[in-house]
C-alpha cells in the first residue's frame, strides 16, 4: 500500500470519526432537551397535565407514581359533617387496604389517613382518586408546596429593600447555566475516552 493510499484511508477514518461525533453530539443534545424541556403526558390526564406545568422533574416522577395507582381503587361516599365530606377509598384487589379521605368541597382542603402529603408533600393516590371521582381537573394551590415548584431554585435578584424582583433575566441565567453544565459533561465524557 503506498503512502497516498494510506493517507486517503486515514483522512476517511478521521472524517468518519468527526461525522460520528457530530451525530452523537446532536443526539446527546436532543436527549438532553427532551429530558429537560418536554414533559410527555397523555391528553386526558388533566391532574397530571396540570402537575407537569409546575412540579420539578423529580417530584413529577413521584407524583406520576402515585397517579399510576389511582385506577386500582374505588371510592365510597360516607356520612359527612358540617365542614368535610368523607370518602372511603379502598382497593379493588385486596379488601384490607382502605383509607378515609376527608375533603371540603368548597375549598378542596382535605386530608387522608395515610398522611402522605403531611410527611412527603405529595398528594397520595387516595386523595387523587377522590379528585378523579369529583372531576377535579386542577390541583388546588394549597396542595402544591413551594419547594417542589420548578421556579423554586431559579435565580432571584434582591433589591435594597430585600424584596424579590423578577426582571426576566433569572430564567435566561438558569438556562445558560444548565446548558454550560451539559456542555461540561460532554467535554468530560470526551476527555475520558482519550485517557
């Protein structure tokens, strides 16, 4: 094999590697964007769709876990007092699992015996089942903790009076930081290959 032929093969290999890196980079960028930008929710799942608008990705995944269990329960209305309506939520699979949910139908404030919201801060499948039964399409604000919201960690600018101002720049800064972290991860991965 002569020198010219070797050089052509080497150039072809280098071009192939560059093209492959571009494709992998594009796929990595698309994966990153789909992982962090779009939240896929079925059209008819109104409560889940509403939760996807404000929950962080990790909390939304936990919420989805609770939501996925809703269909295995049935709801039976119980006698109510002046303030709260009571519902017995029990499983269709095992009769020994049941919880009482109390709910004010004017304010949608309520509680469940499992106390998942009090301990974890995410609505339980039992309360969600009652919301589905009552055709509630949006989560009440008092069940959405500020620490689980997407904007909980966004940058804020404090003015002299210690008031938080939102000048529109913090979202741009957060996106820039997120992009820079993604690019740094790609550089680290690339460097680890040539170690």
